[in-house]
C-alpha cells in the first residue's frame, strides 16, 4: 500500500469510536504507511502503531472513573482537568504498559498535529526516536481552558484541533494520493461558533493569534468538511463517519456509554470493510 494516508480526528472521549476502528484494522492486519492524528486521534494512533490491540479501550473505559484521570481536583491542584502524570507516566509505564520498542521500530510515518500558541497556526511533528516526542502527543491533546500550555522544543503548544482538526490537507501535502479518514462526528454535522471568545481573551491575552484561531475554529472546521465532501465525490478519500450521532461528551465519565460507543465503532467499520478494501485496491 503506497501513498495512502490515515487521518484521525480528535474529539476527547468521542475518540473511543476511533479506537474501535483501529482495533479492527489490527485484527485485519491492515496498517497504513502514513498516519496523522489530532488530539485523541494522535493518542489512539500510538497504540495502533505499536500494535497493542485493545489498549486504548482499556485505558479509556477501565480508568475513566479514576480521579487521577479526570477530576476537578486535578483542575484545582494542577490547572488541568486531565491528569497529565497519570496519563503519560503511570499508565504507559506501569498500569497499561506501552510498547515503546514496537512504536519506535514501526515503519509507519506518524505525524502529530498541534497548535502553535504564538502563531495560531498548526504545527506538525513527525515520529522520531527521541524520548521527548511524546510531549508532542501531550500538546496535541491539551485542550484549551482545561489544560496547561505545553512547551516543546522552544514552542508553546496546545490542542491541534484548534487550528487543523482534520489534517487532510497536510496528508495530501505529504504526498498521499488517497486518504482514509476516521471522523468522530456524523455526516452532515457542522460546528457552531464558539461561546468562549471572551474567556479566551482573558486567559490567553498574551497570545492574540491563538485567540483568533479559537474564534474562527468553526469556520476552519466547516470549510474542511466541505473540502472532504468534494474529495469524496472525486473518489480521493474514504470517510468513516459514525453511523449515528455520537452522544458521548468530549469529557465523558460513563463507562457504559463509552463501551457502547466502542461497539458502535467496531460495528460500523465491519459493515464498511469490504467497501474500504475495494476502494483501496482500485
């Protein structure tokens, strides 16, 4: 499989949908040569690339009620709703070990999308063998207002979804002639304007370009969806949309809802798999 990209949208805990699809791909030994992920999409991608089926499901369902994962006490103590140390130290190094060797030795190109707070523009990082690479994943997952800005390689970074929520153009720019997209919003969805602009101006006053990017996020997102629909008509992308609207919140703590969402994702890709393979082979 050459010049085919896999593009993974974020969406917080809605990303459980994506994790099911990636588990199905592992079951079918289907690995794309190029993977680009944003926020939760990037987090899901690392377990896909390391060939650890079910790892993201275990983390996001089994540990979701653990206060070290998500809690207001984290927000009060560390100014982060999500427990960074728990997610990037305790889980990968002790509770649900991550296979760093498999990940670093994998042949796939992996790209993480973040947002540069100074420029307000997307900033992309490619998988390398440095120990600090996972800071880029952390930055991509750092949602505004509930996460700290991540300083990485002399850059100040936040959630990639602010500036490039579905990085299809980056994948095409990197040479992929065909792309498979996994989205966490149903077909026909369009994002509404943010209601947090005033708050952003207060919290991120020293980053005017970031504030502008956040205010215009819905325009960027909806324009990208229009572009994707055009590419679909041209047969250049294969898009996996949730078969029904996802009712799981970005910050969801109900394991039953998350389990149901996982099943929805697995069933959706099962139903689409034959069409996907036919499309890839054309």
